[in-house]
C-alpha cells in the first residue's frame, strides 16, 4: 500500500436520505439522542430531521463510517 493511497473507504462522502419508518417512531426525543450518539460515534456531520413518520438526513463522513451508520440505523428501525 502506498503512503498516499486514498481508498474509497477513507474518502469523504455525502449521504442524502429519507426513510419512512415501517412503524411510527413513538419516542422522537429518544430517537434524536440515538442519532446524535450514532453520528458522534462514527464521526459524521450533517443534519437529520426526525418525526414520528420517519427520518430525513444529510450526512458527511467516510464511506466506511456512513455504511456503519446505515447498518445501525436499519437495525434500530426494524427493532
């Protein structure tokens, strides 16, 4: 591996998404805390709007961290 190698997993990327949840988000305040903790853990920046109907977000970070965020969010929404 070269010292200046910039693999796609370490490049900065932007993710724009919206997600209508299969069931309503009953505790929006709790979900906002979940989002803040998850973004902090994965060093993501951006804006996320949460309502009982779903989530709308724009995040920036590495591809790897955005993929980790997506997996954790999918798990949270399904459970």
